[in-house]
C-alpha cells in the first residue's frame, strides 16, 4: 500500500524579491543606451575610414584623372629639349593628383642652365612649368660658368656663350673676383680697353689680360689706387709712342712700368 505524501501548511517559496529603486533602474538603462551609442559610432567611424581610403585610392589612380599635357611657359635658350625629356621620364605616369610636383621641380633644377623651376597643376589635366635659366657672366677657372647671382654652375662647353670674360681664383672667392673685374673693366674701358681675363692667385695677387693682348700686373695691395694712377697717366704715354702696350706692372709704390710692343717683342710675358 502506497504511502501518500501529505503536506501540511503552505508551499515553500524563495525569498521575496526586493523592489528595484527607480533611480537604479534609470542608471542601468542610461548605461545600456551609452554602450549602444558608442558601438554605433564606432561602426560609423570604421565605415567612414574605409570609404575615405577607397575614395582616395580611386582619386589618385592614374586612369581616373590622367595627365593630358605638359606646357613650358618660358622661352629657353640654353636648356635642351632632350634634357627636359630625360628629367621628366617616368615622373608623369601617376595621374593628375598623384604627381610628385616637388620631385619634378628638383629634377628640373638639377639640369644644366636651370636656375629655378616652378611646377603647378592646372585642372583638369595639365602640368605647367616655368623655368628661369642661369645668366652666365663669366667663365670660371676655365671649367665652369659664373652666374649673375655669383654661383658657379656646370654646363656643356658647347653651350657656353661666346665673348665671356675668363675669371679665375680660389674656390669661394668668386664674388671677390667678379667685383674686382667690374672695377677693372670700368677703369680700362675709359682708355679704350676691355678685360678678357682676370685672375687672383693663392697669394691674392691680381693679374689681368686686356683684349689687346696686353697683360697688367696689379699686385695685392692698394689695387684701386694703383689702377687709378695708371689710367690717368696712360693717355699721355700713348701720345708719345706708336707702339702698343705689351705689358704693365703697377706693383711699384710710386709709379708703374710699361713695356711696348715692337717687332722683337710681341708677347705680353
């Protein structure tokens, strides 16, 4: 005979739940909303970055905005077309927006005869280049050219302009030699000569050669005073002689010596 389980009294229950404070419930809800918002913003940011990267790659692709033409806005006398092509070779294939404008400028400025280059894009597909050429004022040490700004630059000898004076001196003294040349040219120009050569040696002593072939030794001290004295006296000297001057030595403290050309003396040594 089965025994029936009988219960007496009420069914046992767990402990009664305490009512949740409304303030705590509101704080929990606020935290959950904040987490959702942060997650949503992070997703939007990731999507935005991805879109920006894709858009930039599309914009910079050569096929999207190809470079259509290159225009040189300067009249060039010494810069050779072949050198320009070589400098730009391989630098124009990246499309309009991806062009390395600074790199192109540096490549052009490395060319002989180029002093400055300005490079700019012009929408929708042009590259415009302005080049300022060097202005050569003298040959320097028989192996390079001296620019109007006082800088020495190399260029193929076959491109050198004719009729340039030849200046020489120690490296770093280019501006001093150029200034002395201008001073000497002004002085002897007044008595009918031009300076073809001027040199300063390691002792800072000066020697000039004129277009007549005459050679003038100026020394190293009081050069301006010595030159002034010689130029003032020269017209009176030539009136007394028919020969041309072969050489002059101005290194005397109170005067100078002149040697004249004749049949037996044609060299200004």
